[in-house]
């Protein structure tokens, strides 16, 4: 039986055979497709989209932010993870913040800024996998920054929402409030300083951004404003490249980014869900919704109880994503009543993302962010990009908490990306993964034909690549999309467009004391809402497409056909050829 809620939207997936890209911004998607048409690979396409979104979605991402990515190499059938999360300044400590009068982490200004790691990821990915010159890959973004682009309704609304914040910083106001605090969609926005920053990165590379001119300018701007971030903090940054975490679900391998990303939440939730037969359900089935919401609560409680920067906190990652732990944790699930006070188990946003697959079968799941809307609200004069507020949003002002602030420590991240493969040989019992291991660098431009039957089994054959922005909505929306495909058999568009729920709060320290509530899009049947109320859920009704997120998904079908979709909740698009 087809769920009636899935027939209310006429959208369809996109099909192609030689390559596909999807993002939350049409100009970015077009740039990604342009790279594929020029003979570039999935990494080239992803980096073009990263640069264009940095220009066209400046309130969400950019050179002053952070990034995570998964790359599937079709030649070796291996998955590699990239971590571009920057640490707190070395001068940052609980004692220093308390002495400055803070009782909790500041959400704006230079004291909320962490070292920006996104540029490191862009350049490391290109060095390892890129096939086109980076000047060519970033040319569309530089053109949009220098010549201008028409802002869409979302950016216009976000400028209005952030006008007071932007007005406090002269450099930011000069760029984003040039047409006033309520610009009309279609207004041309130019940011020539950002074009020059991209060109400077092209000329000087990672060494220049983290130890050269831009690093010095960032440190000087921070010092002038009384901030803690220094050029020395910038110089100490290094990208982590590693083997990602992985579990199995319904016979597939699901790969995720490791701490300080909270990607393992998705893996733990899948392990918990695997103990139940969901095949006869649907996205709006009250039994399914109740079960997945309760699973979310347990996994998020574990994250809050145990996880932090693995360089500072010995987190029980292997146990949290083990099948044995999932079996024990299922005993904490009540299939009839909502648990409104979940706790950690006993263990012996504002972001944008995109996906790309090329004609050789290489794939990328990429997410980058400046944390909150408009980040810290501060711009280094003359650079055109905003700094993140990751430290202020993520850390707890406590020395005892696993995610407590410490000098040089990375906060836990909501950012995460996933990728699914079909194993070519039987998996060992239980999930692989655990603490990430360094990944070897492949030959530049790696990748070969999908029809090459002699390839190694590696991590398996690509099945799905996806992600979504949206803070703590990310793992729970990713869970819903994966269940929609792997359990309910929905196509890519149905999977991302299906009615969506969000269990609030998540893990952001600013929200942790808020009471639990379950937010349901109004497309859920009244009968579902009534049953969830009966089970003790505190419901909050929201608009038909108001759950948030911007889920991107590409499936690999039989015969090498790609099926892609972009979330209709956002202004994105999927394109292929």
C-alpha cells in the first residue's frame, strides 16, 4: 500500500548514467555538474560546490568554517574520511572565560571562534583525488564573488534575520547589508574581497592560509577585537585523514565520520533499529515513528554522556557502535510509552551539504559550516568571509564534562556525512571501525571504470551517498532517509521528501535543558499524531515542509544508473548527465 502522504508532492528523482550532483543551491549544483562535463571527477565536482556555496550561502559556510567529508574511491573500493574541525585557541580555558565574566560559552564574537579547518579539507581532498586544476574548479565561485550573483529567497530571509548581528561588524555589514537589511530576492550581491581570498589560497595553498598572509590577518583581527585566536593557533592546524567508522545494517555497510563528528550516533541508531522488522511499515506509521524517536533519545543520551575530542577524552566508540551494546540498549526501549528522561547507557544549524558521483563510480559526501547562522558574526576586514562560532556553540564551560572547553581541544560536532556500500565478501561478526586509522594517500585522480570486474572487494560496491545539514537534526533525518530506502523501498525523492519528524532537544549545550518535544510536519496523518500523544509524546505541529534540513541523496541502481534527489524543503536541485 502506498502511503498517502507520499503522493501529495509531484516531485520525482533524477536519473543519469555518467555522473550526478545534488546540493542545496542551484548555482552550486550547476558548478558541480560543469566539472563533471569537463571530465572532472566527483571530488572536483564537490570542491566546485564547496566554493560556490561559500559564495552563495555565506550565512552557512565558507573559508572561516569547518568541514567533514567521505570519499569513495571506485578503483580501490575504499572509503576515506576527512576531518576539518578546528580546535579552540590555546589561550582558551574555562578559568579564563569565567574570569572574563562568562557563565556559559558566548554564541557570538571572537571568543566563540575556533580555528577554521574547511580550507585544509578542500586542499587535502584535491591533492589526494582531484583531477582538474583547482583554478578551474574554483573559477565559478570566484566569478560569482567578483561579478555578483542574484540572491535567492532563503538568503534574503537570512539577511533580514541576521541584520542586527551583521550590523555590529562593519566589514560584514559592508558586504551583506549593502542593499539594506531586507533585500529582495534577485538582488545582486558582490563580494570581491572573497574572490581575492580564494585567489590567495590558490596562490599560496594550505601553507599560505594557515601560516601566511591570511593567517596573520585572522590573528590580527582577533587581537584587535580582544579575541583569543592567534596566528600560532592557525599554524598548528592539521587535517585528519582516516578510515571512517562503519557498521552493518540489513546486510549493507554504512560509513560515517568519527569523533569529534557525532556521526556514530547514526550508526548506533541503525544498530538499535536493526533488531526490529520495519519492512511492513511506512514513514508515517506510528509504531515506526515511536520506535525511531525512542532510539534517537537513547543514542543522543549516550553522545552527551560519553563523547568529546578523542585527543582529550577516551570515548568508548567501539562499544557504542557494537552489536552487543545495541542488544543491551534495546532493553531500555519501551515500545508503548515515550521516555521523556533518557540517560546514557551503562557501558562495561546552520550548515550546507552536497553529494557527487562521477562516471567512474567515485563518490563524495561533503558537509561544511560556520556553525550558527552567520557564524560568529565577525569578518576579517578585506577577506570577505565570516568566522565560525563553533567553539561558542559546541563547548560546555566545564572542565569535567567530556565536551568541556580546554586549550587546543575540538568541540563535538553536529556535522556528519554517510555513505553506504554492498559488501563483496561476508562481513566479520559485528561492525568494523572503532577508532579511526590513518588513510594512505591514493594516486592523484584515482578511479577507474565501474565495469572493471577485477577491482578489489575493499569496502564494497557503492549503493548510496547522502547527507543533510541541520545541526542535531542531521543524524535523526539521515536515519529516516536510510530507513525509507533500505526498509521501505522508497526511491531517492520519496526518501528525502517523506513527512519528517524531529525530536528536540539534541546536543547543543544551549538547548540541553529544554523539555523534550516531538515536532511533526502537518503531512503526518491525524491518526499518527493521536497515537503518539497516547504514548506520551509531547507534540508540536509544524508546517507541511517545515522540519528543516536539506537532505541530498544519490542511489546507484542496477546497470550503473544513478538516481538522485534534493530535498524539496530547500532550494536545492539534483542534476546528472
